[in-house]
C-alpha cells in the first residue's frame, strides 16, 4: 500500500508531457559551445542579428493521458511572443511551427564571471488550477561591429553606397588604421586601405594601398631610473587580429630580469557605488628574459586568435561592460613589479560562410 502511494505521489509531480524545441536548419547551422552555470558545456545553435529564427515545437503527452491546457505560446525572451495554440486538449504528439522574422539582436551573447547575456526561446503551456509547463532553449548570437560591418550587406548594384562609405572611412579625419573588413569584397588584406573602387559592368574592382603606420604610444617611467616606450600599431583589433609593435629602452638604471605583455579582461556589473569589477588575465606573453641595455628595442607580434576573447561591450542596457587592456609588466631583480596598461577595443568581423 505504501509502495503504491509512493508511486502515485512521484507520478503526480512528473510533467504530463515532453516538449521539444527544434530549429528548421538545426543540422546544418553553425554551433557554439557555451559553459553553463553548473560548469557543464552545452552546444547551441549560432545566429546573427536580423536572421530569421524558424523551427518547430513538439508536445508529446505521456502515453495514455490527455493534456488539458488554456493555450500554448512561444517567446523569444525580451523580444517577441507568438501564440501557438488556442485552449483545448492534446491527446497525442502535436507539432507547432514557429518563425520570428528578421529579429534585431543587437548585443552579442556573453558568458562572464558575474553576468550572462542570453537569448532564449521559451515555450509555455498554460493550464487552469495547476502550474504551467515551461521549456527553454538557448541559442547563441554573434554580432558584427556596426562601424566595420555596415557595408557587408550591399549587393553589387549598390556600388554608389559602397563608394560613399569608402570615402567616409578613408578620409584623413576618420582613418583609424583598420579596414580589414573589406576582405568580404575581395581577398583578405591586412594593414591596407581601399584607395580606389572602379565599376566595370557587373565587376567591382577594389584597389588596395599600403596603410600608413599609425603609432599608439604607452610609456613606462621611473624618474631618473627607467624610461620605456611601447609602440603598437592601433587601438582597435578584431578577434583574429595581430598586435604588432616595439618596446624601446630609452633609460635603464635599474636591473630588470624579465618583462611580460598581458591581455586582461575587465568585467563591470552594476552602476554607481554598486559597481562590481572582476579582472581576468587571459594571456601572458614573455617579451624579455634578462637585463636590457639603453637603446635596445624588442619587436612584438602577438596573435589574438588562440585566446577566448569577446568583442568589447560598452554599458549594455546600463547593466554591464566588458573592456580589454594591454598590460605591460616589468620585474626587477628584487622582484618589484612595475605596471602600465592601455585599453584596446576588440570587435568581430563577418566570418566566412
């Protein structure tokens, strides 16, 4: 008797149906690997802003039972709600197609230390007198930087828009040293600018010119003891970029034993006095092992692709920010450490299909 009562109690709390959310191109769509709060890894579909989100919701009642409900709906959380079914009963497996067209998803998904930016599909089966049945499906969004991706959707017949945009980008007042996104028009050309565009019938000819070296300086100094200049080529980098620069030792009167260049990520959550900051060191790159001399220079070439970087997030919905810094660390023979850091901007280019 007790055993039967126990089984009845357990069965009463089991969900009366199984809900499956699938995407119409789920087998062929690119995937992203994300870490959940419990530390486990999940593989979820990958989307970009303004894509159509199309799929099906299948509701499969427990065998031999019916599912009474007052409506079924699907939500793209924070964005849109769609009604899938009117009140009624479900006796057998029932599938509802859904589509969210050209959904604007301006922010890239993010899994941080203290904050997560999620995009979620939520299916709700509403019921009278008992709790609703809810199922969630995460998906991942990658967002292009608008400053560098604005021109990517233009077709060949939109050449006037391309020309106008190139003129604005290549003007001396706006030249920042990074226009590698034009790789989508021709082949990948790093450290170049588009100097000329010619339209022959249906052919778009893009002429590249060498990009002038744009120097960003960061100085480390201790009065009358140490003076170092760190020069690097730009302050904005895409996720697959390369940091190129040089270290110059102008004055060395203390005994240094090594020097490192670090990439640090600073995550800020909250606002005002309630702001909480978490800093991670994502990469360490040894520049020198031993004592330098005055006049010596050290070249730097640091590839970003091996590291798990995200684009820079600036005050997303007044909730959080993520910034990246180059941190130069010098250690002397008495293990005293000297620091100097400079913020860099990280952004995403359109990836090859």
